[in-house]
C-alpha cells in the first residue's frame, strides 16, 4: 500500500458540561483527526493530544508540526500498519502524533483487507462493559447527582477524579450513597509520596484502584506508596510503552495498568502492553481521552481483548458530546458493542465533521 498524503483536521468538540481534573477544566475538546489517503483507500486516525501540554508533553499544534515536517514525510514508499512505528522510531517522543498516523494507516489497510480492528487486535468479546469518568465538582451534592445519573444510565464502573482537598470526603460520600458500585479514583499525578498516609485513608472504601497518584517519572515512589496504601495502584501517565510497563510491574510500582493507545504510540504498542501485563497477571483496562467516535471505535475494540478484565473509560458518545462525528456509541445495559465492519467499522458523518472542523491541511507525500 502506498500513502499519497494525509489530511489534518483541527476539530473543536464542545463538551456538554465542563470536565474538571487535577490539571484543569475543559469545556471544549480540541483535537486532530487524520485522514490517510492511500492507493487502496482511506483510513482515519485520532490524535488525542490536548490543546495544551498539561496532561503530557504533547499538544495539538506540536503534533501537527511534527506530523507535517517529520512523521508523514517518513512514510514514502510501500507502507502498512505494522511498518509505521519502525519507520518513525528515529524520531523521539510524540507518541500521540505517531499513534494517530499509525491508526490512520492501519485503518486504511484493514478496510482494504476487510478486517475489523477488533479482529486484528485479538478481541474475544463482541461487547464490553463500560466505565465512566466523573470530574471534580463544586460540591458533594453536585457530585452525588452526577454519579447517580451515570449509575442510572447503567455504567458498570464509576471513576472519580481527585486532587488534594477533594479526595477522602467525596469518595466517602459516594461509597455511602452507592454501596455496591464498582468505584475507582484518578489523581492525575496530583500527590507526592509525603501524602501516602493521607491516600491510605481511601483504603476503607473498597476502591478497585488509585490511578496515577504521583508524578509520571516517579516509578520507585509508586512502589514505596504501594507498601503503605492497600488499594491497588494503577499507572496511566507513567506507562509509555511495553518496556516501561514491564519495568513498572517488576519494580512493584503498579498492580493495574490503564492502556491509552495515544499515550503509548498506537494500538499495536497498546496490544503489546496488554500482552506484557497479561503475562505478569496484571489487569489492564482501556483509558479514554474524550475521543470522538473515531478513537472510541478503536478503544472499544481494544477493550475487548482478554486481559481487559476491568471496565474502561469507554463511555457512550453522549457522556461528553451532544453530537459525535460518527454514528453515536450508545450504552446498552452498561455495555458498548464492538464494531464489526472493516477497519474501525465507523466513518465520520460528513455534515457533522464539517460543522466541527475549524481548519484542514493537506500533507502530500
Ligand atoms: O472518558 C474519557 O474519555 C475520559 C476519561 C478520563 O478521565 N481521561 C482523563 C485521564 O486522566 O484519564 C483525561 C482526559 C482528557 C485528557 C487527558 C486525560
């Protein structure tokens, strides 16, 4: 297969309500969609970098620049999904940009072959249980209303964002109101090892895990924390590859891993992380980055792999968006159906895509 060029689409998706985390509040999801044009058809990719480098070092304009100047031009000549990462390896970092480009090429290849993402990745289920992420709220009553709404919608698991000053009390209130719900928390690196005893105060609430309590580079500190906090530690920002997952597991830094394909450089590396974790008996789940239906389709396929034994942040489209750029993913008894069509199994709805596209750029090869 030969790439003739890649179209970048700057997309602005207004959120239904502000989404607050320990690193800020989002009201619009700005992201890049990639359309790979090949001699065998087109493929779609989603770059999950945020507009600002507040979750990871990557950001939208940086991803566009590295795609335009380095990553896309490196894919001249014959290419397919598995050959993208090796061709891009000489460029350091930029995993979200690399992952989006690999995703678009892989989607084009799989559509041409008539193979679904799920089939290619090794999905063993045709529907997956879904979790939902709940942001930091202005008050505990507001939090309880939000959680109650998601429980009523049928979500299989609730994830609460926490930060210093909003942790033990909100978690206690949710556990007391919703005694048997699967519950976990996500700190997005907001604490330090000095907070260990404070974080141990979350142990009585029967949480599935505490996600990324410490800064991403503090692997050994997470291992120290795991000796003090009984609740399993899950890493997100710290896990950037199969190698880093193996190291973190061997160092005792995590007992669960959140796999985000954009963070690790694509769905093929995501599968390798899944396999490494499964080999160590470590549970994994598919994280979310407020993806459109394009990224959501691929995430739901990943979430169907055998080692994904915990509900992921693979919520329905209407968790964040009034209108999705694809046919919406609709929750059915707490589950989403894994797309079965060729490639991603979904394609953007032209009118909707045009309505949320603020800029396009064609990168010829
Ligand atoms: O449901 C979703 O897609 C979002 C899940 C979620 O909370 N993602 C968080 C995270 O830290 O995991 C996030 C969102 C946006 C950007 C970065 C991170």
